[in-house]
């Protein structure tokens, strides 16, 4: 579904799939990053799961979408974490992650990257997990685990179709 500025919200079953894949990395006190946070829905779910002692960060490169996500959350049961700072939204290039709150136990990427961005791997905590759609036309939802020794394990979960993880200027061009 379109949410403006050539952005969309993922199908609800994909949010559920990603929450299921990340649930062990979204425990109370953990840190989570939502790249391409859009409407704020999934980031708010992360905040509920990591609790007030955790941290959920949403990043989106369109300021108007970030403002809309904040408005959405302020009208919901997740308004307190937004007020106390355990839930936050930021305007940033998702391909670069958000190093200010790194490292993360869980990273979710809501747009398809041609390959896994190195800055996101760098910001993933050893023992952490990232879920990211990878590919251009043919895409796989990849589950990326960073092992305790820093090595990376990747498995394909499903074939998917996401919008591309791109720059702000490319996203705002007419399709």
C-alpha cells in the first residue's frame, strides 16, 4: 500500500514473518534497528518487544514520512516509549544504518538491497540477526546471523518482492 513519496508499507504477513524471524533478538533490553521504517508500525512492534529498557530505532530518508510515523505512534499505545526515548525515528540513509545506537541485536530492512550493505553488517552485534530482502528483480528474504566470533551466516527464507533500497533522490523520481 502506498504511504506517499513513492514509499509503500509491506504486506502485513511480511511484518509478521519478520517479527517471527527476529523474535529471539527482540527480547527485553535488546536494541533493534528498522531500516525504511515507513509508517512506523514495525518499529513500534519492536519497541513493545524490547520494552522500556531496550531501544527501537526507525530510520527513513524522507522527512515527511518520519513525521507521519511519529504522528502515528503518538496516537497509539506505544506513545510512552517515544516520549522516554526508548523508541525513536530519524531521517537517515538506511544503507548506512544508524551508528549512534549501534550495535543492534536485530536489524530489519524493509526494502531490497542489491547486496547486504556493509555498514549494516558492521552495526549488527555478535549474536545478532538481520532480516533483509536481497536482489534486484529476483529477491530473497535473507536471514543474516552474526556469530559470536564475528563471522556471518546467511540463509534464504523465501522469495519476495520489495521496493528497492535506494537513495532519497532516486525514490522521489517519478516511476
